[in-house]
C-alpha cells in the first residue's frame, strides 16, 4: 500500500514522468513495426527473384550426350561359366586284396602310362609263382619219363615181343604228361598275372588326383574308394550350358545342313582362366546336348581345348567365351537403355529436339556391355546416352552428339 503524497509538486513530477514513458514506448513500437514491414517487403522481393530464377531454369534446355544410330559390323563376345574335366578321368582300383606297401607318387603328380603308382604286398601271389614253377618242373619230368616209355616199348612191339596195348598205354601216358605240362605252364602264367597286379600302374598319361589311402591300408577290388584318379589332360573338356532360346536360335538354320554340320560351322571359342587371363589355346565346340534340362531350361555344351603344358586341370572353374560376328547391325550401349516390365526402352530425340521413350527388342545373346537391337530403332535415329530414366516424353533437349569411336571404344 503506497503512502499519499502530501506535496503537490511531487505529484506533478510523477505524472510527467509517466507521460514521458508512455510516449517513449509508443515511439519504440512504431519503429519496430516499420522494421518488420521492411523485412517483409524485402522477403517478398527475394521470393519473387527466386521464383523468377526457377522459372528461367525450368525453361532452359538441358544438354545431354546423344548418339546417331548407324549400322555397324562388330564381334560381340558372350561368356558362359564352365567346368573343366579331363579327357579321361580314370579311377585306379586294385585287382587283388592286400596291404599297401609303397606309394610311388604324390597327389598332383604328372605321370605317364605304365608308371608305377602303388605296390601291394601279398606274399601268397609270390608263393603261387613258386608253386607254379615247381609244377612245371614236375610236369616236365613226367613228360620225359612218358617219352622214354614210348621209346622203349615201340621196338618191342615192332618185334612182337609185347602187344600193341603196351605201346598205346605208353602213348596215352605221354599225351597226359604233355597236357600236364601245358596246365602247369598256364598256372604259372596265371600266377605271374596275379603277381603283376601287386604293382598298380597308371593307365594313361595324366595327373594324379587325391590319394585317400596310406601305407599299410588294406585294399581290395571291392573297396569303395579308388586308390586314386588319374585325369588325362592332354586335352580337356569345358562343359557349359545354353538356355533354351539360344539353343533354338542355333538350331533354326536356313542352310538345311545337319546338326553335326551346324556344330562344325561354329567359330572357335576361347577360355578365360580363373585369374581372368585368356588361355593361349583356342577350343572347338564338339557336342550340343539336344535334351533340355527341365529343372534349368538349358542344354549342356562341350568344347574341347588342347592342353599341351598341363596348365588347365580337371575340376577347374573357367569361362568359355563365344564370339558372335555381326554385320550391318544396330548396336547400342546397354547404359543407353532402361528396362521396365520386362521391356527395353530408349529415349529417341526428334529433329525438333523433343524426346520420346521408344520400346525396343534386343538379342538376349549379349556381352554385358552392348545390346544388338532387333526392332524399334533404325539407322538415322538419334538416342540419348544419359538421363534415360528421368527424361519424359516431349521434353526439349539439346543433343551433344558423341563420336562413334568414343562410344564404341571397347568394341572390336
């Protein structure tokens, strides 16, 4: 609660002070309003300038790289993943039962036909040879005795000292001794063959695979695992697959030649090794399996490659490259097209600079960089090389036509 003023002068001074403060506040508010009005006007001016700049930018014609379509001749390479197998992959198995006494080679060794691989120790076959040898000697002795008997009896028969029966009996004994000797020799040959089976040799020239057994392992002809596998790699086979459409395009040949004739006309193919390098030897497609795999929708193809240095090994993963020679074809970079709902489109530039999205059909046999256009484009058309997914129909553009040497720099 304030105390009443007793002095009139003090009351007058207080009233003047309040009045001055009110004027000051009013002036301050007016200045603030003027400032805000100026800011608003300035902001409106900036927005108008931005809108005008945006409108000018929208009306500006953008420049895009373009290509004039021309008929070209080129070779497109198509790559197919392939697996390598030796010309012969032979499982080496023992013919007899016994313990492995020696292993003459190691896994991955290059061997020649007839080269020893394993030695199976089984004394019974050596004993069989010795027994057969003894049988031959016995048979030879019996044959000699029978021969002497014939020689002794014959003069006596001639002089009619003994009957012919004695001579015939001696002759039968002799013939029996001859047969016994032949049987003993056959037993010897059989024993030697069995003994030879204790030394397991390579059936072909090739490379030794894995060896699952070690010294002392008991093996026989009924053992599940082979002693090893020898892969003949003088020539190797590359197996890959064509899809059904490619196979149909291959078989639809108007020349009327046989299927074997069509295979013979195929160009030589190349092999890309696992490290990305090109194999020095070119190959030839030898067989095309006409049966379509229902699970994959493809047919198996086999190509043969010479392998004189043994560089390519059975089981390797490689890539077979098939050249496709084109003449007077329309070829475009894949980056100049886009795909929508399983269809391919390009942006065609009209003479007045307006654009139109055009559907095209392409050959599915592609090298991954270029498309061969079968329909939708013709020589003399102009297409955009960039911005194809963002340019709408009717857009005005400026075409910066690129030189073909630049566009097709990596096309042979």
